[in-house]
C-alpha cells in the first residue's frame, strides 16, 4: 500500500431508484485503481413514461472505459435487479463473474433463452469461503431474502472492512434459504467495520417484516378454501413463494401449472439444484384446459403489470392456453414496485370486471418483503457498529430517511451518495470526491439506446397529440402537381363545433400552398416549414393541441 492508495465507492445504479443495482469499489491511486463491480441489474420500464421500452439498464460506460482494471463482477443474489443486465453488458466488460451455484445456474439458463447471448466467464462461490481479487479480500456472508443463496459481501481492503449488505431481512423462520446470522455480523463488527453500505428499501416502515412462513400458511388456507381455479402471481425468482404455493396445492389435491418463460426457467433451475424436494412435477400450460376447475393452481408471471407477461394476457383474454372465469381467484403474492401502479391496477380492474376474486396484500398476508424494516436495520447497525454509513438500494426518499436513521444510531459519518457519486471511503474522512457520468440505457426491442435518445420523447409526444403526414408534389417551375396526400393518426374525428378535423387540415394546407410565392415554391424546406406551421396552428385553434406534423415535398 502506498500513500496515494484510496478506497472509493462509486454507485452506477440503484441509488436514487429501485432496481438497476450496480456498485463499484475501487482501490489504489487515482490513475491506477483496481475495481470490482457488485451486481449488474436491470429495471422495469413504465409504459406511461417510457412507451415502447421493455427494460432499463445502468449506464456502465465509466467502468467500460476502465475495463482492463476491472477484476471481477460479484453477484449478491439472482434477482433481476441484480443480474438482469449481465447478458447485455458483459461483452463490454469481459471480467469474470462470481456467483453462488443457484445464481450461476439461473444466469446460465437466462442466457439460453436469449439468442446470441455471450459466453459469460462464470466462477462459482460458496458462502463463507474467502477469496482475493487484487487488493480486495472477498467473503460471501449468507442473509435471508426472497431468493435462495442471497449474500452480503464482506470486502476487506488494506484500508479496512466494508460490509455491503445486498438485499436482506431478518426472518426467524424462512421457508427456504439462510438466516441472517447475528453471530456472523457481530463477528464482523468485532473485527471493525469501516463502512456499511446498506439496503434502504423499507426504512420508512417501522417494526419488523413478517416471516415467509406466515405467508405460506396464509396461501395454504386461501388455496384450500377456494372453490374454483386459483392463480398466483409473484416474482418469478421467489423460489420460497413458488414452493409455498406448490405445497399448498399438493395439500389441497391440486396440480400446479407454471405459466411464463421466466417462471418456468426459475422452476427448472430450482428443481435441478434441489430447492423443490418432494413435490409433484409442475404441469405445462397446455395441460391447464384438461384439469378440473377445483384441481388446479396456476403460477403466473406478470405481478408488475408487464404487458406481455402471462397475467396481462390472461386478463385481456389473449393467452392461448390459460383462461379465467367468474368465481375463479387471483392472488397477487407480490408488492407493486413504485412506478408500476397504473399497470397493475389496470389488470386488477380487468379481472374484477370478469367476476374474478382478486386477493392482494391489502386483503391478507399473501406477501412479505424481502427487505428490512427499521427494527431489523437497527439490529444490523448494533451488530456491525460501522464508522461510516452509505445508504443504498432505494429512491431518494428511502436514502434520505436512511441517512437520518443512521445518524440516530450514532454513526460517525453518513455519506449521501447517488448514482455517479464518487466517494472516498478511506483514508481520512469519508467524502464525495467527484460526480461521474451515470444514467440509464433503454432496451427498445432488440437494440439498446441511451436514455436521451430522441425516440422515447417523440413517442410520448405522439401519444399526447398524434401526427399529421402530408405529401406534396411540385415540379421544377414551382407548380404543385395534383392534390396533397394527407393522413392523420391519433387526432379526434371532429372539433367541438362538429367540423371534421380532416377538413380543417385540408383547408389549412390548401390555403398555405395557394399563398406561397412562386420563388418559395422552389424551396422544399420552405414549403415543409410553412405547411407544418399552418397545420399545427389551425389544429391548435380548434383543438388546443399541436400534433407532430411530417411534411414531405417530392420534386417531379
């Protein structure tokens, strides 16, 4: 270690938002730092704000430019907001990926479902084992969460120990996976924790999170008492919930049908690794129609209102194999991620209109969070006694509440970081050194575009006021040939007074063309500008909105 060596923390995703978790730790002099990347997740896009966008990725260009110094990518657990960007971004990073067997298997299965996916260099890690990456000594520390093999990271460096909690909670009776061990975290506290980078998701909630075993009991009761079909939608990666539903179905004499590619993929990996012992084999969607109404439970993707997921298609009567009718029951065994409320509510309303009984966590204990509430967080701070706290994994509200909470626990220094904040953790007092470029990338169909790409705002504009397309032919003398071809999309049919908007557009185009001087008629750009202004102005006068206007001048 030299006098210029610094330990720095640089989040590129997950601080200021839910999802897209990606955090860098660096060690060394400024120009020769070695880096590790913790997690590489995606976020779900909102159709309302980002029309046509499927998912979002963190912009990792900062570390892409320094990839020769990236020693490894460490995966804390296999939720999509921690692994979902790997397939897309790994070819730009090409660093070995360290993950537990379940996470590694799920990443491998996910690759198989995506044509052209890269061959990612995977290295399996067993919890409790320590290994070194350059100046970093890494230990995976098991924690309780809503997916098997979740881990915190104990990151030891020449400047001290950082505990990166990942996603965690305290659950005295988890139905699957590990407990968060008080003894292990107390031992880290005794060793001396320089900094705690901790989950903020539920810091606004008092008390402790209920246990997963309580949810299992509730699901068993509801399924047992349901007279007809039962469909349960949850996060595909929640294997504990999947097993709870399967055990409840088995006890009620029902078969389980798995619907949705992500759910099927996770179920396959969980069964292969041994997390679904003693359960009958799940049925395919094609078997659904042959099962009696009181002998089936469907496990569905789509708990976040994703328009192409199984539940949305079923609610719209568009699924080829699965249908629900009046008297059936749908259980939302999930929490709606902020930003997805309108999509989820639209599906719930569609189901209710069909006479389907909908059960959510507002009605019964059908979901518990995998993240800690304040009393659980207080115990983590008591166990680890960090000198520095860096709130992570949350929106601005969560991070601000967590910062105040950490101060109240007596933490010496609390750093309020956001995506792109370069924090010096040591030596000296922890402080923000710089702000580096950090943002989002959008997956738009089969391509990935920057968040500032013009496509998304243009789609929002089209959704708000539609478009008018006009084609005009003009000869070399400046004479117009034939009538303009006009088409409009997304406009009302008539004005308030009952006049067709198509006629208003026609009149505006004819009037402006008639009054154009002959010299201007020889300038296609001038024609396009004059026609667009006239059409938008005429429509604004009668409608109050100005649509996009595309004018094409053909010289013949």
